[in-house]
C-alpha cells in the first residue's frame, strides 16, 4: 500500500500554482476490504455515510478515510463503485422518478446513463490527502473554481493536445468524475451535484476533476510551462472598456513581428539554442563556416542597453542610478538582484529592453537579406525555449548534451564544484524538456568529428528546405 513516488513536492507545487482551497484527494479502490487495515492513520465511518461526505472529510478535514459496502447509507454510492448491484427499484426508474425526473421512463434512461465500476471487482475504497504520500492512488480528485479548472485543462492539453469531453448525468455526479475516469483512463471534469453540495459541502463555485494519478506530473509540467508564458492564476484583468492590444499574448498581437522576421522572400531563419555547456557555440561556429549568417541575441541584448541608448535611459529613469557601475554601464548583477525578487519590476525591465532587441534583430536580419537574398540565418538564442521565442523562426535547432555531461563540462571549464554546476543548470529549463520544442537536434555528446557530421547533414537539410520554399 506504500506510495511508489514522493507526491509531496509535486502536490505542493500544484497547490501553489492553482491556489487550491482544499487538498487534492488520493483515491484508490481495494480488491479486498482487509487491505483497509494496512492504511496508516485510517478512520472508518462511525455511522452510515455518503461518498461525498467521505471525500470532504479528506479534502477539508485532512483525514484519511476508508469504507466498505456496509458503511454507506444507501446503494447509490457503492453501486457506482461496483461494491454492490443496483436494486431493481433503481433499474426500473422508480427511484429517480420520486424526485429527479418526470416519469419512470425517464428514470430508467437516467439510471442507464450512469457509468459504474465493474460489479464485484472491488470490496472497499480508501482516500487521503495526496500530499502526505498515503498510498499509490488510482486517480486524484481536485476541487476548484472554473478559472482554476480552465488552467488545469490547458495544462493537461499543453503537450500531446487532445480535446476534452466532459459529462453531467445530473444527480450522482461522482459517477461522472470517478467512474468515468476509471473507465476511460482520461481526466473527467463535472459539476458537483445537489447531493455533493448538501452532504459533501461543495461550494457554489466548485467544479471537480478526477484524473489518473499518472497524469499529475503532466499537469504540473504543462502548468509550469504556461506560467512561464504568463498564463497564471489568479487571472489579471485587462480593462474591458479600454484598448488592451498591449496585454494580448504574442500569438495574438505578434503576427506582424513574425511576418517581419520570416519575410515573404527566400530567407530561412533558424533559431539555435541549447543549454549551458552543451556546445552550442561550437555548432554555431560550424554552421557559420558552412555559410550560415549569424545573429547573436546576447550581443544584441548588450548593445541596446549601452550608455545613452533609449533602453538604458528608460532603465535608469525607472530603477535609478543604483543600477549603474562607475563607468555608467549597467550593473547587471545589481539589476538582476532587483528584478529576481519582484515579478512586476522584471516585466518592466523586459518592456524596456525586448522591443529594442526585436527592433535591432530585424534591422540586422534585413541587412543580411539585402546582401544575400538566399540567406540561411542562424539566430543564437540561449533562452529561446524559456522565453517562448520558438514561434518566430522557420526552424529550431537544439544542441543537446545529457545533464551529467553538462555538469562535467561546467566543472572542468569553470573550475567549480558539482553543487555549483547543478545550481547553474537549475536556472535553465532541463535540456531533456527542450527536446520536444526542436525541429532538429545536434547530439554533441561524442567526438567533435561526429558533431561535425551532424552539422553538415543539418546544413544539407536546411538548403533543401530553402529550395522547396523558393519553388512555392
């Protein structure tokens, strides 16, 4: 019954990003009721209860609870969990027609629509706050408001997108969340029913989602990726009565920027990124030797904040001369210390620098294309994925080396300890996660000659892509 993984860190992070009011619930069906005795700190009902009561004891009372058939007040709840068959008075529509529908005919349709776990497969159910690593759950129940659920849905869809279909049978909403999730193996969202609000204390704004335990990590990864892109809870409001063009994400307001970069000519603009000590500079140099033009984003970022430049003036006017060194250059460490602790100040700094960086970038790009209409331009952007800039380029190339090799190279190159190397790596997105964003990957973990072979192959591919582009 022990948990196979440490859930605490993952759950605490989800609680933080979603700002949940109650504990995510670890939910597990047991094939033998005797297994309830193996669950630490388990509380059994002292009287007859409903399933929604048990759930609220977990998510709001912080209890670990378990129940078998005899603990439930009626067959409604245990029949959904497959602990007992549905009585005939339910199947013929009588039960639902007493309150919830007009006729026994509607009652039969109602009862038949309710998903249920297979009869006789389980003998008990156990629930606990997932954050305490109580056991390895089958599914996880999360209660949240519509805005929070929207964020959770978007997070689950971030990678391997799939449209989500949700259901509502009406009363007995636990079947739509719990049973559907078990039967489909997919997340299932629904509206808590009257009974769950009356007996389970679900609030007016609450929705509930059941998701397979194995998808919790996927949800967190998607949520953190969205957070880095500015999609967060609580959602900040743009004034409904105002022109909020500046508040739209680049996907809506940046089409002109994309068109300016990609052009409608024969240029091919390729974003080059990697991770610290993966050998990106080596690959950039090889591509340059083969004929690729180079634009360096780091170099541009330094240029636009040189003393006297517009971005420099904006930064000094806002942050004060405390961010200047004696030679009037920006004290980057001092400025970094300020914006690292204050998200709003960081956004302000980016508002001063990013437009100027893009302006200079497009200026350099256009100068290259004027000289060489068939230019293949590599744009060196170390934090391309972290800053969500991959959309700007025709293609994205990732220079890859496994983390252990990054650490070894960092230690040797900079003369630092393994602990210091790990700290530097943590400042960037893990290189393994960046793989999913790349159109091409150069594996720079063997010999220099092997890397050169891959770069040459990439160059031939880029030339082929450009030729096809020219024919269109």
